C-alpha cells in the first residue's frame, strides 16, 4: 500500500482506540439500592430440643432455644443433609438429564453467541467480490450519441472493500453492555432452573415416601381390623356373636380397604413424575423407588433470626431481574445513540482490467480509502419515540426488580411460617395418636365386657387411622417445608459457579 493510503489507516486506528475511553450516550447503570424493612418473622417458637433414641423429638423444656441458625453453607447442596443416597442420586441425575434444565442451558448458549456477535460492531467489515462483465452500448444511446459507432467492452475485476464504524458516541458499546447483561441473565436463568429442579425432585421424592408410608399405615390398620372382624364373625358363627357388630366391623374393613387403591395410584404417578424430572421414561424407576426405607427425613430444627437480605438479593430469579434491568438501561443508550452522527472509515482494494491476461498486472490495481459520516437529520420523530419506548421498558424493569425482591421476601416468610408451625402440629398429632391408640384398646375392653356397643370401637379405630395418617403426612411436610425454605433462600447457589465471568465459563 502506498504512503498516501497508509496515513488515513493509521489515523483511523488511532481514532478507534481513543473512542473506547470516551463517555457513552445514555444513562450509566447503577444497581438500585432498594430498602427492605426488617419485620419480625412468623416464628412459632421452639418446637423441640433433642431427638430421642426412638427418632422422635421431645417437647421443648425451659427457655433455651436449641435451633441452629441457617447459613449459606447450610443450604449449599442441602439435599445431602437428609442422608438419603437415593435422593442424592436423583438430584444429581436431574441436573444432568432433565429436559427443562438442558433447554435453559441451550438458551444460555444462544445468549453467549449473541454476546460474541455484539463485539463485531467494533471490528472492520470486509467483503470480497469478483466480477466479469460484458458492456454493450449502441451508437444512439445517451453516452454514444453522435459518435457514429457503438461500444463493446469486457471488464474483469476482483478485490475487497471494508467498512469500519468508529464508535465515537458509544452506541455500539451500549449494545455490547446490553448483550453482556443478557448473557449474565441467561446464566442466572440456569441457576434458577437448577434451584427449582433440585427442590422439585426432593419435594416429589418426599411426597412419594409420604404416600408409601400412608399405604403402610392403612395396610397395618386393615390387618388389625380384619383380625377384629374374623373374631366377631367366628363368634357369630358359633351362635354367641353380635350380627350388628359383625356388619359394622365389615364396613370398617371395606372402608379402609377402599382408601388404598387411590394411594397406590398416586404412588405410581409420583414415581413417573420423578422419572421425568431426571430425564427417564415413566416406569424406569419402579424398582429403585418400590421400597420405602424404614426411616424418616427429619433433620435438626433450624431457625432464622431475620430474613437474610443478602441471600434474597443473590437469589437466581432476583439476579435475573437485576441483569435484565442492566440490559434495559443499556438499550436506552443504544436508542439515544441513533440521534448522533456515525463516522465510518471506508476502503477498497482490488484489480480491474479490460484484458483478462493483464488482470494481475501492477497497473490493474484500484483502491480507495476515506471517512464518511451518516447523520439522521429528520426521521419523523421515530428516534425520539424509540427512546421513550426504551425508557418505559427501563422503568418497567425497575418495577420488575422491586417485585422480584418483594416476592422473594414473601416466599421466605411463608416457608418459614409453614416450617415452624408444622413442627407444633406434628407434636400435637403425636399426642393425639397415642391417645387414639389407647382409646381403641379401651373401647375393645368395654365392648368385650358389655359396657359399650361396637360403635365405640369403630369410632376409635377410624380416628386412630385418620390421626396416624395425619402424623405421617405432617412428619413429611416438615421436611418439605424445610426444602421450600432452602429454595426461598436461593437454594445454595454459588455465585462463582453460575455467574458468567469475563472468560465466558459457565458451570
């Protein structure tokens, strides 16, 4: 390239380098500092102290509160706290195979490519071209009139042209800021999907175990009720029984038997739901989940002193809303950048000849380089309207971020209220179950001694079954509400793992 062409190129490169330090049009993003008042948590108080050898929690005594505070370390990989290898394996499988989670990963991949594409605005754009044309002009055409002859010419050409926008006012920089924020939002979308997925797997798994324990309770009661029925039927066949008592015992047996098929159907549905969550076909987990372990899933009770605001602000869904707000602020700058002139450095270099055998000669070189300016002077108000649209969307994004914080705060309070109150319900049900079992024994003795009719036995057995089932459900609900609490606190997401770093690594 000749010296005449070198100087403009050097000047253009210097201009481009200097533009990166210039201020960009539009507002600079600042993370909003939203004040969140600290209100008393709906804490039902200390429900228990230490667990007994039988696995039960004894009622609290004294003023000491032995519940352990929740920390970030506690909720990271929280499912391992239940010490259930099946649950741990299911969670690990779900984050590898779940379809919805993999879809979120594909959305992240798309956003990262979009981010890469946004950097193209900083670079020159080159086009390669080649052509071979035959030109014909008659003697009566405008360019040949009066010459008395016609023109025939072949033209052969090849080369490239380039355009480089010098981002003086920062419109392209704002577009890249927006793309970067959107890519970060996509990363936090994966984190949100991760939190929701792990919580759903664990909750469905516990619901399955609750259902299986309910089936076991119903079958145990059915066995006892059938034994009672067999005794009464045998006495009646011997001529010393009570036909009314036999019929009452029979419908109690059938009534209990009728509760089992719906529970078995629910058990199948839950197994299939868990299979789908881990990316397997329904029915694939039948053997793995067939037997319910002889254990419960209660862990040491925990306590929140206050709503941990740092955890809430770092929840994946809140971070998504915050990153989308950052992107929308940048879009305002992109829209305002359309108001300002655009400076381009244009150039071309190629070969052109009317003789194909001389196309690659030195005297066939053609080239040009120089700046150009494009400035939209009048657009009928379109630019102004577009700016107002983006500003309205920015205000909407601010409100969406505030709403995400409020909803997160509400979820923590609701989950903690459910968790602490369910413990007290569970303790009350423990006492009720013991009393109901005693009532069954007493009512049978009174019936044998002729002091009560068999209706008292039926009522006692029916109440005992209902309360035993409620106790099983309540025991499981405590753990499910604890899972909901972990989820509401962000699910233990590690920011260093999930946030997109400058190197572009995720997971």
